C-alpha cells in the first residue's frame, strides 16, 4: 500500500511540562526523533523527550505508559493505533524531527 509521509501535527513542545499531541489516532505509521544536540532541540542543554502513545498526556517521567527518549533516540508510531501520541519535554520550545503516514 503506497504511503506519503507528512509532517507531524506539531514539531515542538511549546510549553515545557505541558504535553502536546504529535500524531493523531489511526496513523499508518510514523517516526519521531529527539535531536542529538541542544541547538537542534532549540534548548540550552540537550534533554530527553517523553512520548506517550496511549492517548494520555506524556509526563516528564519515563515510566507507566510514557517512554523516555534520550537525545538522538527515535520512536516509531504504531500503525493503526486508535489513540493519539503525545510528547513532552522539560524546556519550552523543545523541537523534534518527525513524520507520519
């Protein structure tokens, strides 16, 4: 089945500590990357990204349904998941790289 990658819904955490939806429900797939260096993240010091694919807001702790993604790490969206995927970070303006399809 052909797919066309498109940008994620957002490409940054606007307000540190406040989760944002990055991939909507029912994707065919996708990938997120937490950039390696602080300059690419848009923050002072490189930091982890937090991802939650259950429809719940991602917290700032890598446990439960929230996964901690270290700088340079990636997250693959679950094809066909019926829930949204959210991200969170400590700093406001934390940028990510991502596409969905």
